[in-house]
C-alpha cells in the first residue's frame, strides 16, 4: 500500500513538473532597463491577434523609478510585438520559453544591449528598422505631403522605387545573417511584406491619385508578387500585406468590368470575388465590406491563410462591438472551419455582444427619439433640454474614428455624473442601416439621446450646426450648446481629449 502511495505521489510530481514546464514554455520573459529615466513610467506591448492590434491584446509593463522593468509575455507561438515607449515604436520578436533583455534610452529613444536567447534576432530587427515609420509616412497628410507631390510616374521614380530597393537590401541583410534558417525566412518574409505595406498606405492615404494611376501603381507593387507565404505561421506584416493585396484584386476586377458592355458590367461575376458588381454592393450593405473582402480571400488564398484572416476580421468586428458584421463572418468560420482554434474565443465574444443587445433592449438610459424620421431641425431636440449643457456627437457607424471616440464616452459621462450635461448622438446612416444602427448603440451601451438621418437628410442639420462649409460633412464632429440652447462651440474637443474637453464643457455649467 505504501509503495502504491509512493508511486502515485511520484506520478503526481511528474505531472505537476510537466504542467509547470509547459506553463513556462507558453511565455516569454522580457526584462531590462530604461536609462535617463527620472520617474516611474510604463511601456506598452501590442501583441497581435493575427495581425491586428486591438485594445484587448495590449499589455502594459510598469517601469520603476530606477528604470527597471520585467514581464512575462504569454504567447503560444512566435510573435512580432510592437513595443511603445516615449512616443517611439519598435518591433520585437518573442518566442515561448525564450528570454529577451534590452536597454532603452529615454533621452534619445534608442535600444541597445540586447541579451538573452532572442538577442540576435531582435538586434537584427533593430538594424533593419522593423516597424519604424518611413519619412514619407510621417510627413504631412494628403495634399500636404511633399513626397506625394507630382505625377504618379514622378512619385514612383522619386519615392516608390528607391523604397522598394531599400526593402530588397534589408531582406538581403536578413538572409546573410547568422540566424537559424527558420528565423531568417520568417524575418525576411516580414521585412518584405512590411515594405510593400508602407508603400500601399502611402499610395492610398497620402497621394492625390486618380483611378487609372491607382490601378497602375497597384500593378507596380503587386503584379509580380506571390501572395502565398514562404513560411507558416506567418507574422503580422505578412497578413497586413495580404490584406492590402485585396485592393490589387479589386483593381483587376474593375479592369475586367470596364472591358464589358454596360448591360453585362454589373451582372457578370467578377474575377477573384465570384459575385457580380451589383451583388457585391448588396452583400456589402447587408453584411459589411469585410464580408466582400472575405470572398476574395476565400477564393484566392490558401485555406490556412484564409482561416487566419477570417479570424482577424471577426476579431476586428468584435473589438468594435459591430454585431451586424460579426455574425455573417462567424457563420463562415463555423461552416468552413468548425474545428478552428480561433472559434471558441471568437464565439464567446459574439455571445457577449448578443447578451449586451438583449440586456439593453429596455435600457431607459439609451433613448431613441420617437419619430426621429420627421425631425427637421436639431433644435427640435436641443430645445427640449434647456437648462442643461448639451454635448452633441455627429457620427456614423461606418466611421472608424467615430467608433474609436465612443470608447471614451463612459469616462466622459462618469466625470460629469450628477451634473446638468446631456449627450445627443446624431448618426448619419442610410435607412437600410436602421436596424444595424439600433443594434450598435445597444450592444455598445451608448447612453444618451439618439437620432439618425440619411446622407441626404443630414445636410440640413450640417447647415444649422457648422457655418464653415469646408467643415460640413466631417465625421466625427462635436458641438456644445449652453443651458439656453445656444451653440457655443461648433468644433468642440473630442472625448479622447479628456481633460481639455471636460474643461470646455465645465465653463458652461
């Protein structure tokens, strides 16, 4: 009996040892020091889900006043993580069961003194400036960016071709390194993809370019590029590239459609998407643009890549609490990848949104204006709340900055809890999106007064609210009315401005 107990205890000890070993192998140890730091601070680690960096994948690492930091980063596979400190961003590579030690300099925001089992790989990432913003991205926005001025051909010669050549040189530097073959292939793939993604963003966000030039630049970037990865699991930059590649497929589909006569152009199935232009528009309105992009991915990418990108699409809609678009994407996941490793967590997120929607169906703090369709002036609403300061948010469910700002609403309302402040939300969405709008505000628990107008109908409201015609139609825009119902700020601070906005509102209380 004693021997049996001894054997059982020994077996239990082995099981616990294996458990603790596996537990340690599922995390990476980060440590180091920040030089020239004279106060406690925090660094931020943005860990990609697949290739997106959402709030729920962000990890804060405290730095004590001596500059020391240490953290265990829980990961199950190699991850390329964005490290943010003091306004600077670096890309670092983590692996389960490995260690990375580094030194940051708070004065010149540099990294040095890499140590640990991941030292060589991360030193190489630093040398090739992985994750660093190019000068042509940091420069001014569309119309104010000197790099983007000139014809498409001029910009190609002056900016795009040199950048692509620099990318090739960085890939060659990776391939000539002393890293393992696997790490070299993975980092080279990331470097190559990041190079293309920066140019893609530059072309779309910084250049004033017509459709024909855009199609030509897409061909320059992607015409001879292989979309399938060299190594899996791929890193986030590969998936960013694969996401951008959809734009190239769209351009090729449009070229095909333009070659048809008008009678067939909108009803013939488009290449890559396998739906007609008209059907694509219908699907986009019903299920969202991501669903149409998903069709191109499903039809043109390998099963493993498509599964990962679909998971990221669902994660994005969940992060935005966009239940309308999350549902059809999740249906695709369960139909095509019922055993997907991503499915349990994503299903739980969608279930949480469903629960929010059900719980807020009768929430009196979320007030949809009765008969809002017939409201012809914002003052029909404002005048009902004289004696209170009004903060008006003009937004749209389709607008990413609008959705981002909504996340700061609870903190704003908590700050003025018990005070005479009313929150009105004027949404611009077409009538076909009415159910989506109603569900969105309830899933996101947006307390306040709500009304919706179509793109045509909201123009009258813009005329009332914003005397500067150049600023009309900018989403989101915020307004403040004083207790007499008089507009006192037609370009108020955003909720994310926090203290500045709080002070702006407080002066009218």
